[in-house]
C-alpha cells in the first residue's frame, strides 16, 4: 500500500446551486457544465478571500497557502498572463472578417 507524506489540499467549501442567466455567446452549456463552472469560480473566490484575510497568517497550517517558487526561473521574468476571453473575442472577430 502506497502512502504519501505530502500535504493534501482539502476542500471544505460546499457546492451551492443558484440559477444563472444564459450567456449571449450562442454557445450551449449543459446544466452540469454550468454547475461545475460556478462551483470552481465560487470556490476560487473563497480561496482568494481567505488568502487575503488578515487572519490567514495566523492559521498557515490550516488555510489555503499561496505557492511561491523557491528558485524562480529567470526565463519567466518576462511572462505576461493571457486574457483568454479577450483572445477568444479577437479570434471570433478575425473569423467573421474572412
């Protein structure tokens, strides 16, 4: 039997379902897809709130922790995040022009 001593991320956030208006993008999403996206978004917002809260430094052993590279890769210094929604909009506009 394999056992790992590495700490595990435990998710104590509960799934909540709430109605959401459909998007106007023309894409159809199943209710399960909508629920999964909503769950991930809501849970991530809770994690961000917990990381930023003043009490988070007092309970480092129990709450979420932000990962910081011990030896950052110098090649990533010029990395800039990509806005996927903006990229999708531009690709959609480019395909309409052709």
